């Protein structure tokens, strides 16, 4: 029986994390900070990981704004984390709203780079067979 509760608990944590991702994406569209607002249309939240005790949440993000804006976006997200947490508290019906930590998600960038490398190799192989 304890195993089921644990499994159920993980499923609930995952559901809460996904709801947090959706709500945070909505809330980011409402940010008025002029230093961040211009870059937010280029920011996507890729995932949220919530600790089992709901004390902490890692919010993974990526951006199409370019690497030169990465630190500016990271600083802006850190600045608005308290506001976002407070607004999440109004939307989510859980006992404790986690502290938010924003983490750049480089997996999409890595995947894109790997895809380009594969395309280059395939093109080289085709040239060699011509």
C-alpha cells in the first residue's frame, strides 16, 4: 500500500509541476518590467521540477533571443521570481508554494547543434558518393 501512495505522490507532483509551468507561462506574458518585457516573447518554459515536499521548484527555460541575452533574461527572471511565486499562490491550491529557481535549459540548443552536425556529415557523405 505504501508503494502506491508513493507512486501516487509522484504523479501528483508531476501534475502540479506541469500546472505550474502553464501558469508561469501565462504570468510571464503579464510582466511589465521594461528590462525583461521585450525579451519575454522569445522565452519558453520547457519544464518544471518540483521537490517532493514542494519547497523548491526548478523552472527550466530556453530562449530564441540569442546567447547574448541569456544573462539578461536570467537576471530578469530572478528579479520577478517573488512576484511569480505570489501569483502562483493565488492560482494553485496547494499548501506550500515552492521557491522558484530559474535554470537555463541548453538541451534544445544542444539538440539543434547535433542536428546541424548530422546534416553536415550526411551532406559530406552524399558529396563523396557523387
